[in-house]
């Protein structure tokens, strides 16, 4: 098996173009407090340029209008786009729309419900519709088998009842993908389904965008908000089912695997930005007669941050490479590992960068404080650290069998070695 850490020159050229474009054309928007509608107008010419470059919605296969890049190249791309919250939006692959488009595509393949293509998938890809993924409930989060939202079939319709929250972009979405129990008589892994619900369907009550650490002031209808939603006897056509009945968890798994790799690469983009700020400040600020760069603690932060980011990057690229070769299921442990490891690195690097900047780092004169608040959520969304660690530990421990005596027990090994090499020992004793 070859190990190759190089990027094809043609793709490297695209990456170089993206680096420049993101820094020069997208970063400036961060400093303006534009309304959502103004931002939609402002990013339009940038989105057109991305389309001209053939980089729009690259997460999808060419037959669906994407670049067919595969996870490894997508990962490298997300590392650049993730430096700014607007990057993925301008490139047509922002969460949750990108994952939802993949879900719809897989659903069409599984069910043959071609109508979804024109109705939901194509507008989503074109950026003329927005979507949200409505799975988490106040009572069912890290353990989604506790989901209590139900969808009951009534003739040609589903009737949906339930209470969700943290449906990101729910208050600005045109449609919501709702995970609901459709068969309560079997294990949830086989009894949940995903159903498309138009946001304006009667009975959809978008209660609020939950104020969070990321955005403590309550706004309604904000891109990036996390909506609390009550579904009261919401009726939608039966054909709004994605895939087949009972495939909810299977589809969720397919959606979350690549999504996590992209999250991790976006975090690396954020980490690198915080790291660049850390280093720039270290060589610029003099205190107690030397620059910060000459203090050993700061040198430790630089060295530790670089090592951690490099490790996270290699782990993420390895997970992407494995997924491209063997599929999401085979890369499950690698994906779980980068989810908690990458989130920790992101958090640590931003924290050190804030520390190096002192009060300036704590102020809103730098983007670090908002990056820090957003980074905290990375340890929770798409499954908290602890759950991913359980996955890694379980799979790893399955490779081991219990023993009476530890395999490495020296006295036991010595006895075995004495028996095996008795002739040598006898010869050695005889010669003595
Ligand atoms: C910013 C943000 C955006 C989100 N966007 C979406 C979205 O678009 N759609 C959506 O459906 N959901 C979304 N979520 C919800 C997210 O997926 C859940 O928060 C997550 O799955 C954890 O569920 P919970 O918050 O209910 O925590 P709980 O289930 O209450 O868990 C709380 C804590 O318990 C501990 N814990 C749980 N299980 C275990 C275990 N097995 N072993 C050890 N410890 C454990 C962990 O420390 C965990 O943090 C979002 C969340 C955030 C913060």
C-alpha cells in the first residue's frame, strides 16, 4: 500500500485559488453587521464566481452538479473554507444544506422517488432553497434512540407530532428534514424514518431561535440560529418520506460520517487562523524586556499547538482517505476519533491564542472571542465527545480477549522461555 501525502498539481492550483479568494473576498464580510437579506445579496456575485470555477456544491457527484471530489479533496477544501463562517455558504456546501442534499440523493437512490430531485434536491443545490435537519429533542440528544416525535400514516399522508430543538437554520429554512418514529413496535434503529416537512406546513410552530453561547441575544429568523420547533398534527404527503420506512438511522449514519470529516477540516482552518494570530502576537508584543516569542511558556504553546494541529490534520485526512476507499462504515472509528480529538485541538489553540493576546484577545476587537464561543459547541454537536470515545473504546476493546494471566507476565514468560531454550541453558551451564 502506497502512502502519499501529496496533492495533485491541478487540485493544488484550485486550493491556491480558494485560499486567495476566501481571504480577499470573503473575510471582509466578517467585519460588517449585514442583515441576512443583505448578506444573501452580497454573496451572490461570489457564489457566481465559485460556480464559474467549477467549485460549487463539490460534495456531490457530478451527475448531481457537484465536483465528485471524494472526501480527501473535500477535506482539504473545507480546511480553507472553514476559516470563516461564510466560506461554506459562498461555496454551496454549508451545513446543514450539504448533508441534507446528500441525504436526499441517497434517499432517491434507495426509494426511486424521483420527484424529490426537482422538488427539493435541485433547488437546494442551486441555493434557491434552504433546509434544516430536525433530529434532536429536549429529551433525546446524545441517545437518539429516545426520540419521541411520531409520524403516523393516515392514508396518503403522514401526521407528525413532536418537539425538537437545536434545528440549525430551522427558522430560515424552506423545509425541515424530520426524524420521527414511524414504527414503535421495533427497535428505534429499524423504526425511525426521515420525512421532509415544508416549514410553512400548518402545525409547524417555530417557537424561537434558542439563544446560545455562540449568540446570546435572541433573534428570530437568523441564518445560523438553532430553532426550537413544535410539530402539532403536521400533515405532509406520504411521498415526502426520504428513502424507505425505517431507514432513518441508516441515512443519519451516512449523512453524519462525511459531515464530521468536513467539520474537522473546518476546525483545522479555524485553528490555523487562531495559531497565526498567536504567532504574530508572540513576535510583536514585548513585555518584561523580551518579546512573548522569547518566553518559554509561549514557545511551548507554539510547539504544542503546531504538533496537535498536525496530528489532527493527519488523522482527519486518514479518515477521509479510508472513507473514500472503504466507505463510511469502515472508517467509523477513525471518524469518531477525529470528532473529539479535532474539537479539543480547536478549543485549545483558540484558548492559547486568546491568552497570548491578553485583554485584546478577550475583547471583540479580535475574532478570537467569537471563535472560542463557537468552538465550545464542537465538543457537543454531532454527538458529544464522550459518545465518540465510547465508540472508539468499544471497537478497540473488541480486538482483545480476557486472559487469566497477563500475556506479558514476566515470570510466566520466563518459565516458557526456560523450557523452550533448555538446551541452550544446559550448554551454558556445562561450559561454565
Ligand atoms: C451548536 C449546535 C448545533 C446543533 N445543530 C443541530 C441540528 O441542526 N440538528 C439536530 O438535530 N441537532 C443539532 N444539535 C444537537 C446536538 O446534536 C446535540 O446537542 C447532541 O447530540 C447532544 O445531545 P444533548 O445536547 O441532548 O445532550 P445530552 O444527550 O443531554 O447529553 C449531555 C451530556 O451527557 C454526556 N453523555 C451523553 N451520553 C453519554 C455516554 N454514552 N457516555 C458518557 N457521557 C455521555 C455528555 O457529556 C453529553 O454532553 C446541535 C447542537 C449544538 C450545540
